């Protein structure tokens, strides 16, 4: 599944970046470019950074964007 459409980055790539040491969206942007575009994916990236998976109901996700 794509986690960041602007940069064509998948959730697997984001998880790999987290495994490589990414701790916030800025880190992800440097490592794999996720989040370096419009910012619409930041909420999902925050979930992935916190170890939670993507939700099928993003409108119910109250996680603050990073
Ligand atoms: S969808 Fe990730 S920066 Fe736009």
C-alpha cells in the first residue's frame, strides 16, 4: 500500500526507514522521501512511526499530524 502518494513510497518502505532509525516525518523525508510533498500523508506516517498500522477509517483517526 502506498503511504505517500506524492513520492510513491509504500508502507513497507516507511517501516524499513523506521527500522533504519527514522523517528519523525523529517527523518522519513530524508531517508525515503515520504512526507516531503503535500503533507497529506503525515497523519498516516505518524501512525507508522508509532508502530501502529494504517487504519481503514482515516476519518476516525485522531492522531495529530507530525
Ligand atoms: S502524500 Fe505524502 S507528501 Fe503528499
